[in-house]
């Protein structure tokens, strides 16, 4: 009989000094960035998660410690299980070890995260842009990426930005 997801998460927490978290009723495990490659090998080889379906990131800017979380979603097709793993990444020199050696599908996913968020994957066999042109400057999914003429509005700077925006029903200046 297959292990339950709770048992698997507890093994990962114990083995890799992780932390169990739950959001919207879905459990996840937070693991240290330095051990993600080792954890991915255990998830694949010992715990039977044969598919990596997602690698993406979340930007918590203006926070820097951590600024990003990498999000991995592993699937065990035979057992019908899905395992979510989050990895906190510091903002300065954001990087993580690649897991391409364990899951071949990580290759393109890690390239996309690099292209959109600027997180480097050490040991990646071909880390280059995959969505944006090679000469593009910056990483468009970072929260501090300039939108052109308009500064991004978040909860921490809402009022400051709101006073500079034209509002519905007001005539623009110079009209």
C-alpha cells in the first residue's frame, strides 16, 4: 500500500530540516534551498514521485529575506498523489541548484523561471532565456520590473501611487 501524503511530508521535514505548511487545505513542505537537489532525488527515487509538473516562483518584493519562493509540484501517477514543495530564496544573488539531473522536465521550467524572475539554477546544462529575446534587459515577472510609464501599485504603496493616478470621471490635465 502506498504511503499517505502526510507521511511523505513528515519524512521530508525530518530528513531535510523542513517545515510543513498548509494553504487553502493543501499541504506543502518548505525545504532549504541548499538541499533541493538531494530532496528531489529522494522524492523521485525513494518516494515514487515520477513526474515533475511545475517549477515556478513567487516574488515577495519588497521583502528580501526571502524575496522569492520556488514552487515545485511533484506527482506520483501510480499512487495518485501530488506533493508541493516550496523553497525560500534570498533576494540578492538569487540562485538554487538545478534538479535537471533527476527530472528532465525541469530543464525548460528552470529556464522559464530564470527568464521571468532572474533566479539562476547552478549546474543547469543550458541556462539561457526561453521566452524573452536574448538581448532583453530585466526579468518581467519581478514585482520591481518597470511597467513603462506607470509604477506598480501594491498594498504597501497604494496611497502614494493612488494620488498620482487619473480617476474615472476626472478630466485629464491639458484637455
